[in-house]
C-alpha cells in the first residue's frame, strides 16, 4: 500500500512541477530539460523518491510526538 502511494506521489509530483515550470519559465525549462517533459518528470520523480523516503520516517514520528504531547497536556 505504501509502495503504491509512493509511486503515485512520484509521478504526480514530477508531472505537477514540470507542468508549472514549463508554463511559468519556458526558456529555463527548455535549458534545464532538453529532453522535454519526459526527462523532467524522470528527474523530478527521482527527487520525489528521496522526499517520500524522508516522509516515511519523519511523518509517523511527528504524529506520535504530537499525540504524546497532547496526552501530556491533558494530564494523561
């Protein structure tokens, strides 16, 4: 389940950012990604993979810390 979410995240992240870059900064987009959208999505998908791996560790820890802090504040 997490692996499927990771794949969807990488694709969605890559496509969204690439579309934005291509529309907002067409000259820079062409210079940075001469292979076009496919190259951009592949490269940004690789970056998103690293972001997701960090999230898999940090998010659950953050949720646990917040829950424990809430319990402590409630006196439990």
